[in-house]
C-alpha cells in the first residue's frame, strides 16, 4: 500500500507538466529616481523614460493598494528580463495635456498588440488599465506626443509557465518502473 501511495504521489507531482508561473507587481514604494536601474522589478529600459518617482498628491485619488508612490514618465520602452511574460496591466493615467497616448506589446521583435488610449474619455484619477492581450510579450512601449507624460503604478505581469524537460519525464518514468519492479519481485 505504501508503494502504491508513493507512486501515486510521484505521478501527481510530475503530472502538471509545467513549472509554476509567478505574478510580479512592480510598485515604486520606498525608492528614489536613481534606484530605477535596469533590473528593477525584472525590467530593463528605465533610463529611456526620463522618470520621476514621487508621492501621490493630496489631490490625486488612489486606493490603498497603490501605496504612496507612483512613477511619472514620458514615452519609453521596457523589456522583461525574465524572458517572455504575460503582461496583465497597470494603474495608469495621462498627465497634463498629452491625451494622444498609447502602448504597444512586442514578442520576438514583432508587434503583437497595440492600444491607443482615449485621454479625453478616461477617468480623471489613476485607474486599472488591463493589457487587453493574453499572449506572450517580451517588450512594452509607451507612446506620447508631449513631454507631459503619464502616471504608472503597480505594473503587473506573470512569468510564462515553462514546460518540464523530457529528461524529467524520463526520470519519473524510470522511478515508477523501479517501484513497479520491486512490487512484482516481492
């Protein structure tokens, strides 16, 4: 009975076939502008944004999930250091008079999704902007027409699940075979 239970547990552990995916939320709490170096939050390209990390003002409505700091940025490009990811979205709002803004998602150099944002009809305060695309991406570009920029907080992405290599399956099958062989000999 013990051997059967061990074989069942091993089969179940190998049965998923994928390594766990992890969700990352990039916030800007407790950092200063110069702390935004390549690699922060698993992203590179921060220097292309001309960014400023600052506190929400008393006039900016925001929920407690956003903390006290946000990123004020202009157009730029970020690459995901952990390989392809699924970009879920971010909290966003345009700043000043720059209502002609958009973002584009790329995978292996090809644009896979682009979304113009309607600055005239968006909420007045920072809001959740879902990506609108569920496929893999490795780069995101933000576009704007003026130097006013936009506000970003809690940029959220999930690392892509990685299939287990064939060697793991072969090893697991071999272990099950050994357990089965011992059972038949007994």
